[in-house]
C-alpha cells in the first residue's frame, strides 16, 4: 500500500489557458468543487499547468488529477524540477486519463521511493477533444502531489459506502432529503511490523503517518499497487483504479500482535470527486 500525505502549498502558473475560477480549488480538499480553465479557441488544445512548492522541497511519491472533464484516453505528462535543473523533465511520465467504474476521470503518477527532492511539478495535456464552437473549457476537481510511504496491509481489506441521499436520511437534523454523493470508508489492517518500523524516527513509520494525517488533513491511499503476491513493480492501471483521495478518520491502537511485532488498523474516508 502507498499512502501519500503532506501536500505542499502550490503556486500555479498556466500556459495555454486562463482560470475562470480560483486556482485554490485545485487543492482545497474538496474534489467536487471543480476549477474551470478557459483554453480559448486554440484548436491545438495544449495546456500546461506548473506548480512550485511553497516552503521546503519534497521527495514526491505520488501525483495525480482527481475528477476532470478531460475524457478517458487524454494523454497527460507529469514531470518535476530539482535545484540545479534547467527545466522540467525530472522523472517525466506520460499516461492517459482513465474513467473509474464510478464515472470519475483520473490519472495517477507513482514514483519509486528515494527519488531526489523537487521544488515543482508540471502537468501538460492536450484538451482539444473538449473544443466546441463556444471555446475550450476544462474542469478539474483536485490535483495531488506529495511525499509518501509504502506499507504492507493484510489481505482482509474491506470497504463500505455512506450515502445520505440514497438512503434518504437527514444531516444534522434537517428534516429533508440531502442530495450528496456517497463517501467510501476503507478499512485497512496493517501487517505486523518491527518496532523500528512503527515507532522509529523515519517517515515510513506508522507513528509518523498518524501525525502527518492528523486533523483530517487530505491524503491519498492506494491499497493495491500491483498484483498481489507477485513482487511485480507498481502497475499504473491498478493504481488508477485503486487510488483514493480523502482523509484518515482514525488509526486504531498500535499493539504488540503477535509479540514482538506490532500491528494497527486504519479507517480512511474516500470523499466524492467531480464527475463530468
């Protein structure tokens, strides 16, 4: 499992488009509040979105676009820049937008652990498929980039849905049906780990992750990154359908089980994303 957290504050610049809504919508933690971009009438549809990280550099592990009007099959290139680089191009990957089974369009870019620290990320894509007689409009729900850790989970993963609309329940005592998209609760049981992996002074330990994801800070979990029990490298097709954006609701008590190993479980809430 990959868990990515501590997204830095991003400062955006656009090439080939102008923002019709606040660019902060791209990282406000509400993937249903889409940011709208105007690509004008340029039939090429080439749009570049560049973000520099405010504060310290990060070692990226995961980046992605969650909820977009860009249709499945649209090619997206993600690349980074390091101190000393003349231009963006570090760890460049080109993948295609996919539509998940719930109708949300996404694309995720996973990097191996231990890449160099970076101070910016760039997304480049061709939005010409959205060109109409009225112009070229692109909507994006959320963009993620952040460091991350790899953890092992047990094979008894489970998830459940919570939808106030479908079951026609009230919210905070409101006596009427509330129209809302459903959220998904993922229950993740971490495999027993050594003491140093749980309480050690490293970014991969469970205690650190509990602090990084405290106070409902946005994060991303990818329960499965490749075929189970194969030892294969990360599979982008699997990650695109497994990655979930939301927040950690709770991490249960870390306990010695079985001694001298330690285990814990995590409740992660996947929030709704914008659907075209």
